[in-house]
C-alpha cells in the first residue's frame, strides 16, 4: 500500500473502453482510499469516443485519460499495484507481466461495448450498460472491509465480485 491509498489497475486488451471506464469509477467511488489506473496488452492508442462521451455526461474527469500499454506499470518506477483486475476475457487469458509487489488479482469480465452492433443509440447504450456493471462491482469492492479480511478471504471476495452476473438487473442484486 502506498501512502495509505490502494493502487488498482484495470486491464483490457485495447485499453479504450472497459478498463478506462473502471479507472474513472474507482477514482470516484474510492476517492481518498483507492487510486485507479488502466492499461492494455495491445492498446488501441485512443479512448473510444463513446466511452469519453458517456464519462463526460456523468461528470467524470476525462482530461488525463489515454490508451496505454500495461508495460508502463511493470517498468521500474511505476506505481506499485495493490490490486489488478482484468475486465475483458482476452486480457484474462494472456500472460501478464510480473507485477511488482505481488498484487491481489481477479477477473471481472464484462462484454465489450465497442463490439456492440445496431443503431447509434444501441451502441451508446452498450457503453452505459458497461458503466452500470462496472459501477456495481467496483462499488462492492471499495466497500469491502479490507482491514478485517485475511488474504485468502479477500481473494475469495474479489473473485466472487467478478462472478456477479453482468446482466443482472438491480432488482435481482438488491
């Protein structure tokens, strides 16, 4: 843990939508306790415009967002991660770098909104739905009693969060 704040890295192959959305959410919900980052194994080079629009519309700060390689976080001098979460199935099956500090890891896969088909409204809905799913999972995560959980119990909790059915409606999860 660095300066009393847990560093959290969200990984996805292209680092253009899901992982960037997750970074913004954890920085908002976990402000003062968590610091979020995102990266990809094969970054697209830019954040998806629909992701940026959705985040701006919900008053997230998007000024520093960029699509970047996960190699930045495995390099000397990079922030030490306490938690690393994959949010897409491709990144979950790839061989990740060795993360300094041996962070806790889990897979929280959600569908890729940039692969959505249909009208512009349907595509934009996919981004909003991705935000909803990640917001739910990250909300559970940032409220875990980290100080009172041993490492094995915490790892189980992290994996269970990822098993939350991504299409569950609020009434099913309430």
